[in-house]
C-alpha cells in the first residue's frame, strides 16, 4: 500500500503515517537505507499489516540515542523500535470471571460463572492461584513456599536464604498476583456460560485455586508482521509483541539492545523465524540483555530456524510459554559481561515460576537446564 524511503532526519512520523494509512492485509514497504527512530519514539503496528524491508543489512531501523555496544546506560528517553500491538502500557481495566467447574487438560471448553463481556474471536487469559504455603523443602533447608503438589515452587525459604526473591512482590512478576500458572486462549464460540476455545487447554485449572478467565485491557492486534530488515539500538527492547496474536517476525537481524531483543508479552501464536539475534548491548542478568523473552502468559508461540548469540539469557520463559515451541535454532554464547566465570543457562523455560508444556526440539544449544533462580 505504501513504499517509504528514508526521509532524512527522524523517520518515525513518516513510517507511522504509512502504517496508519495502510489497510489491513497489506504491506508497508521500506526501501533500502537507514531509518532513524529517536527521542523516545517507536513505530506502533496496531493492525494486521506487514512492515517489510529490503532485507537485513539493506534496510535498517536504528536508534542513535539508544543502546550502545558495551554501555550500561540507556538513552535519555528509553523506548523500543517497533511495537506490534495496540499500546506499550496496560490500562489496567481487565475483567475476570470465576470458573464454575474445573478445566481439564485436553478439553476445549470451560464453564464460567458469567460469560458476559466475552465474545467469539476474543483473546483471553486462563489462570489460577498458586495455592502456595510453607512446605517441607526437599533440599533439606527447612521449608519452601510452594503449592502442595509442587506445581508452583517460589524461591522463598524458611529460614530465609540469601537468594530468596522479595515477597509478595515476586508473586506478581510477569503474571497477575500469585497466578503464574496460566495460558492465553482464543474464543471460538460461546453457548450460555460455556466458552469454547480453538485450541485445547494445556494444563488443568481448578476452582479450588480460584481459576479465572480474564478479558484483557486491549483487543489483541492480529495478523501483523515485521520482515526483512535490521533493528539496532532499542533501549527498551528492539521489537516488542504486546497484546499480539497470530503475528510474526521473519528474516530480522536484531542487535545491540537493552532489555529484550524480541519481547513476547501477553501474546498468542507469535512466530519468530529465520532471524539473527545477536550482541546485546549490555549482557547483564535482571532483564538487561535477554535475546528472546516470553512473558506474562504468552502461549502457543514458535521460535524456529534462527541464530541467537551473545546475550545474557539467550531465551527465557517467565510465567508463560504454554504449548510454545523452540525448534531448530542455533543458540550459543550466553554470558554475563562483567562475570566471565559464570556459566549461563542456554535453552531454558523456567526463568520465573509458572511455565509449563514448552517443547524444545532439534536445537543446538551451549547447554540446557532448568533455571531455578526465581
């Protein structure tokens, strides 16, 4: 629908105007060249269009006032380069209803107290309380804060350990408060108070744990893609999928970022494929230099046929990842840039409690471990 060339100076408004004018199902084509996105700006793809460059190394989206190689500091106005989704921040007006019967693993429907406010095609959140309390620690260190079935085990001990997470704050990291077992679904149809999904439920959800179905603050952006370009210098991530569904990044070189190279947050069925994610600006733990992050219940996503190198965490799943696949990727050189004696975890779906049913298949990884840091 539009072809955009570098305008000279900041390109944000030029690209955004083309995105805003493009009908769903069409393409905004970026020519070869370098497009600068500075001053805390980002491109918002909030409908089902494709932003497509001429190829990695030919079309570049850059921040010159953002992340710099080997520098801890962010720019004066940290921001990503591209957001696929309706917004950057949550408006905090979610609506929840309790399940009136347990949701069985493998089933495709649930029964709720009220289906009011839900509709076919809607993207929704299914979760439950952890039910955690003090349990005997199998490691012999007194007690640990966990559910009785050990489905959820927080990093909290009695007597306390120096590595314990802060409570109650940690129970709300990357999930609703104390609801780290979760998954995102899409509603197929509704019959009375029975809601049917278009994919099966991947773990059971129990009324005894106050299982709930929640409508998100925003309708998810669907069928949007970013293709064939390089992104560099984002200092609040490079490309973020926020409330995105059935969307993708393909043939993207993603380099020199703070926070996450690719962030998939509250998203459903997002694909990252044939991409090259490398050289975080500041390869530090605590989220400063992660390559690919699934968080906040992101589900049924696919990372495939990509190369991921030289970041702190090369990939993480933080209270998320149900029925996601990490397949046929080359993953190497996860490290902490200020602690060269530390061995990082490579293939890893447990960086925060809650992830379940994540498949790793056909990857080359420098190691593979269950990360119990949090």
